[in-house]
C-alpha cells in the first residue's frame, strides 16, 4: 500500500465526524436497454439492497478475489483456497486526502465477515508487503476458521474486531484508537500492540511473541499463553496508564537473558488471579513493577524465578499479595525486593513467600498474618534500625548477655529521663554504660540517670538499674 494511502488512514483516524462514503453495492441483476425484466429478478435486486448481510462464496484458487466480492457489494464472505491482496474495512471517504477510490484496496465497507470454508481451517489470506495491508478504520471485522499471512502490518483504528479459530503470522498487529475486540482460539506469531484506550479480550489463545500495551491500552487474558520473542525485552510490557488482567490458566513466559517476563511502568497495573502464572528462564526477572505502577496477586497465582529476584518493586510502586499466591526464587536472591520509595502488602497466612528484601529504611512492608515470610531488617522505616533497649536490675549488661549503650543520647532514649555524663569523674561507681544510682537522688529531685563510657564492668548494687542493648 502506498505511503499516501497510509497517511490518509492515520489522518482519518484522528478526525471526528469524518465523511461517510456512499453505498457502492452492485445489484445482482443489471438490466440494459431492451432487456426483459422479470419480477423475480427485480425482487432479488430489492432484497439485496435491503439486506444488511450479503453473503457470497469466494473461490480464490479459481481466480476470484475478496476485493472483487466487496466491490460487488458483498460483506459476508466464505473463502476457499489461497486468497491474496490488501483488504480495507473502512467508511473513509479518501477524496479529501487526494486519493481516489481506485487507489484503495476495495470500496468503502462498514462491516465485513470472512470465514474459511474448509473444515480444517486451511483457507488462507495473504497480504503483500508495505504499509497497512489489512486495515480497519471505525468499522466491524470478523475473521474465523482461516489463516492470515501478513506481508507487513495489520492496523485497526477504531471499531470492533472478532477473531475465532485463526492463525496469524508475518507482520505485527496494532489495535489503536479505542478499538474493542474479542479473540478466541487464535494463534499470533507476530507482535501484538494495544494502545490509545483500546480493549481486547483473549480467550484460549496463544501469542508467540510480545504483547505491548501503552497509552491507556487494556486487555483481559483468560486461559491464554504469551511466550515472548527472542528479540523482545519483555513478553508483556505495560506503560502509560495501561492495565491487564490474567485469569484462568493464563501463563506468561520469557527466556531472553537479562530481561523481564512482565514490566509495568508509568502508572500501569496488573491483576493476576485464579491459576495464572509468570515463568522465567535463566537470568530473567518474572515481574518488574516501576514508576507509580501497581500489581495484585490473588487466587492460586504463581510467579517462579530460576536464578533472579522474582519481583522488583521500585519508584513509588505497590504490590498486594493475598489468597494462595506463591512467589519463589533461589536461596541467594530475595523473592521480592522493595526499593526505598515503594511498598508491599501481604495478606493471609496461605500466601507462600520466602523472603523480602528492602533497599532502605523507607521501604514499607505490611505483613497481615503471614507467619512464613522472612522480612529484611531494613524494611519498614527507622523503627527497625532503632536499638532494642532492655532494663536490668542485677549483674551488668555483659553478664546478662547484652551490650552496653554507647552514648548519653542512647541513655536518654532508653530511660526517657535526664542523663549526666560521669566518665572519669571521681567518687562515682564505675558501672559502664547507662545506669541509675538511687543514692544520688536528693529530696524532691527527679531520678537521675548516668552514663559512664569508662571500660568497667562492676555489677549493680541494691536498687541500681541499668539499660542495655539487646
């Protein structure tokens, strides 16, 4: 398809209220001067013009074409054999863009159904290379029981698509500009993109390359597999306010080294439920959540890593894990890593997680009842880095298996009272660390604590108290 037509398709997709083309249907019976007109032929013409769906069988191996059938006014085609050529499903009037109808793949058409006539799905449509060789512009397209071989790209700019029992190979597919669609029992062998408020549902399907969602694209995958491609950094990439739900037995896998199975970025979100899975090959991270993005794992979901951290949460992102979700990695790696700006919430004891590591004291990990997870000491803010003070009334810190406090400030933190430093001062009992001497409290004076940094391990006397570090 030439560049001028491609530009017109893109431009028309951006315009509201574009002109609709006139009905270019050709009646089945054409009369010329001197012909005998019968009522049956006239009724056939009237019925044809009045019908919404106009059916026709197209025998491509006998020289018939899809474009000829569309140009004749048919919009429900059953094809047989191997068909070739560009296909356009559009109501666009090309004249404002300096293009004539003869430059288009076929006449304007607002809805098109193409079904393979053979029971085994071997009927085929092959498009040439160059541009959008199969395109939809604000129209309806249904394909079933056939093979689609793309020379370049499939582009849908608005409208509705429905695919069932087909195999798509060759170029990639783009669903854009609020396209909606249902896809079932379909295999994609090229990259699939969903963008610009488009929403596609996949049931019982297979994507043998990457799936990309961006600019508020959304998808629902049920019992669907995405394997990723050898040249893709991710099997599933969501960016710029995009969302996806994985349910049933959906599984996302990727084996390209130093990549991720799933990446969420720029305020995107993932919801995994039922028995969906993320599985990574060697040197591949299963789930990377970044830049204000979020994920929820519930049901019996599983995220498995061979030799990398299973989940990384970074740059103001969040993760909620509940129900029977399972996250596994290797012993020398954290199952989940939370950076200093992000948070993790774990709900329920049935969730299976080994350990959680954190970048800094501002990493937040909320554990609501899980008894098996090991949470790193740097998680959950400054309170976990504060010393754990304990009071003793006999012996000394060392003999009680504790450590001495290290400064008057720590002594004040532990005792909550006023502290005097007595290091090197004569006539004071030389108990090392933070201690209380009841004999130095005068009438009406508050209890006073003392800090002694001199190395001495005298034991506490009667009514003496001391603070230590566990």
